């Protein structure tokens, strides 16, 4: 495996090291060893990025020159598309993506989403004519205007870094905001590379800035507490999302949060191709490191034993199909870090202690390499009150829960603090009726795509607030102004 280039800071249009010239290791999850270095930003670097983004928003026409801004963001997306292979390599070495995952959600999903946002931009209405109304004895012409929110702090996770970076950065730039991107310490280069591509695309200096840091909190604390930052767009854990809300309260900062999930995969007893659907529920894609990934399989009690046997076959058949760095069809590699591996393994132990039956997996796999490998794991005989059914594990762990009837399936699906995604399989009308009762932001019926770049994505309950992607995702970065003009 080759090494990656250094991840530098991108501030005011320039790539540069940290002000004290310090770096931290960028670790390859496949090997557990360094695959490059990343600039370790100081508080002074973060301060400079905030000041630069503020000045650029306040003193240039970036927010108001809609056509020119759109053309520049189009060029930015074009350059990202042209660098697809470089982005795939970064996702493989930095995020631990297997080739099959890198070529799908990791990179192509992000790039296709960027193209979708360019199309969605055309649907944004910058000014609406609300007509003339006679009030207080005279006529007033009314206009509703949409304006860029201001300076955006975008704080992104390590699981699908380019996808989330693009969803925030491209949407905010299209809206006319200036942006400071703070990628996760585990995936610094996928943020930094966007600075390099912004230069290549000719994006104006100051509209987009990138800060990389080994400290998971320092830059985020500064962004979320600084009154010069108007909005925080955060994707990550619910616990950190709550802290961001508290930090932003002092300045009444706008906050968009895309947080955790424990999504349900509901298979009704009349699902076409019942066996295939059940077997497809295995949590293996990118080692289960996805916030909207359905990790609770709900199957009817009348077909429970049948489902368990199918899963046993599915996991046995997958045993040699994961953890291969060179295999083009491989979709599951390691988890991101030693810390995450320990977390997932601790949940597996919890599941055993809670009385769930381990059907498959459950072990670390050092024979796969020196990185952070955990077997695809499945628990059956799970009740929804167990911790492994209620808490987000963020690893390759599926829990299987039986239900009595459709109403019981809905009850179990909704018995969660989360409400991000989910899937329902069955005869179309019946499955749609169940999906409409599940309190979550994105529901797939019979395999339909509910998460694409032109659809709004976000959660109910403690899965967050606000929406990313689609027209709604651009509008998250806009203020609304009403203007009344007396005409008589």
C-alpha cells in the first residue's frame, strides 16, 4: 500500500502547514500504521480561518452574485469529478474503504450528489412576489427574499467523509455562504484535498477554508462558540450534537445536526423473495459504519426460525468475502481505528451478557492484517430493550428481533431515541402503509433509493434536526426576509 500526500490547511486560498509547523499521523485502518501526515492546526490557525471567512462574506459580493457563484461552484464540482481516482485512493487508505465501497457511497455517491445539488440550485427562489395587500388603509407590495445565512462551520465525520463534506460544503457555497470545514482527525486528507481542488477550480480565496487537527474538540469548540460563525452544520454522534447545541446557545447560532441512528429493516411476511431480502440484511457494507444503516432486522414470528436459518447461511457464505484490500467486489474492510474496534467488541460482549444468541462472527480478526478487523456479526433472540438493540454500535453488527404483526413491527421500529432511516419489504401497498408510520427521515420500500443527492436527508427525534441534500439542503443555509413597500 502506498502512502498519501500530506494534508495541509487551506486558509484564504492557500495550502499551508500549521502555524507552529506541527503534524500528526494519518493512520491507515488496514494496517494500523501511518499512511501520511496532516497539519495539526493551532488555535491561531482556526482564528485566522474564521476571520477570513467572516471578512469574505461581509466584504465581497460572493453572497449576492448568484450566476457567477453558481458557475464557480460548477467548476469546483467538475474538478472533483476529474479527480475521482485520487479520491478513491484516499478513501481506501484513509477511511479503510474496500474497493466496492469506495466506488459506491464513498466517492461516486458524493460526486453524484454534488451534481444533484447543482440541479437543485435551479429550484431555489431568491425572491418571491407576495402581491399587494391593503392593510391599515393603504396598499403594500410584499416581497419575500432569501439570503445567504453567513459563515458556516461544517464539522464532519470519518465514516463517509467526502460524501458528508460535499453535502455541506457544496450546498453552503451554492447558498452564498462562506465555509470553514473541520474534518475528523481520522480522515484529514479528504477535507484537505477539497482545498487543493478549490484552488485548481479557481474558487475565490476565503469563501472556503479547511482546518485539520489531531484534537477532536479544539477547532470545533472555537467554531461552535464564536459569534462570527452564523451556522454550524454537524454530522456525528448524538452526544456531541447536544454539546454543539449548548455551545451555540449563547450566540443563538443556527444549528443543523445529522446524528446517530438505529434504523429498522422490516420484512413483512408477504415480502417477495423473502429469503433474498432477509439474507440481504447483513450489516457488512463498509463494516456497518453508516448512521442510516438499518442494523435492527425485524421479522415476523411466524417466519422467525426460517429467517434465522437463512441468516446463518448468508453469514457462512460471506465468511471469505470481506477484508480483501485488492478485491474489486469487496465491500467490507476494517473499522476506522483501534478505538472504534474496541467499542464494537465491547458491544458484542454486552450482547452476550444480555442473553442474545450469537449466530455469526463476534471476534476480532488479526489474521486479516495488522489493522482493525472485526468479523461480520449477527445476534438473534434479541429483545428491543437490550442495549445492542437501542444503542448505535457503528460496526458490522446486526440484531434480529421478532414481531407479532404490522402494528407490532411499527411499535418496535419506533421504540428508539433515533429516527434516521429504515427499510420495509412486503407487498407494495402494505409496505408503504408501514413505512408511513415509521418515525424516521428516510424510508426505503422494497429496495427503493430514499437517500440520493436530490432528496432531503435528516432525522427525527435524537437523530438530529434540519435536512441535508436536495433543495431543502441548500435552503438550510438561507435566511428569509420579508419586505413591504407602500404603494398608495
